[in-house]
């Protein structure tokens, strides 16, 4: 994963980061530069402080905290949290997978694609030129996973939907969507205890 897809926002100040170089990204706010270093460490070079090495894990933890704070600050719950250009495709059929003539399982065949925007607000919507094409409530999303350029969601009774993101990082979507879904359930006193292979919730004991 290019460093920009991992650090899609600055772990220090929450501003957006640049996308130009695959092994380096810099913050548009505080101008800190983040680059891949040895042993999967990341070199952090703040503008006015000495540079230091840290792990990707520490930086993504800090991003999670900032993301939660941003969600808490939202005054208008109707405003959209994320909007990304995407190509949507739906798995239309399943093909058997054989290994030495033995049936191992099935794989989804994803065909076609519709251009539009994926919008996260208090629901998830896919909007095309003529308006809203799909609208999903968070409890319709049964599982989510990401690849290098797409997020895949399994929608209840509607099957697997793939959104190939044109510019934004799939991890940006995974983090925001997980937080939005968990807050949706929290309002019903439910907590998510598993995202894989499917989203599972349990009642919070008070
Ligand atoms: Zn910054």
C-alpha cells in the first residue's frame, strides 16, 4: 500500500496529505513529511522539530483518535462525512473454483460498472448523474473489505457491491465506514465485536 493510502490524513494535525510520491507523503497543514524507512518503520520529519522514526501502527492509532474527534465535532448529522468518485459494480454470478478437479468453493464474478459518487452521511448512498441510484442504511451492510483500489461491501439481500475508488484511499473509506457503522449500532446499545467474515453485534450490558 502506498504510504499516502495509509496516511491519508496527517496523524499529527488531521490535515490532508499529498499523493505525488509513492514512498513519501507530506501534510498540507503542518508540512510534516512522512516516508518509508527500513524495517517497516516510518520516518517523520516535522518542520520545526527533530526527525524521528516510528511504526505505522502508532501513526494509524493517532489517525483513529483524530477521526473519532472529528466525528464527535460534527454539529449537523446530515452533513456528508465523505464523498468519493467511484465506479460501482455488482457481483452478478458466482463461478465454481476447482483444484485438481475438486470443488474448492465459489468466486464472485464482477462485471460492468456505473460511474458516480459514493457518499457517507447518516446513511450510505451512491449518486449518479441523475440523482441517488442506491441508498443503504448501515444495518444493511453485512461485511466490508478493501483491496488496493476498491472497497467491497456485502449488502443484505443485494449481494456484493464493489466500489473502485478513483482518487481516495480504500483505507480512508474502511476507517470512516467502520466508525459510522459502530456509532449507528451504539445508539441502539449494541457494540460490534467482529467485522470478519461478517459484522456481528452484541448488546452492551449496563
Ligand atoms: Zn499535519
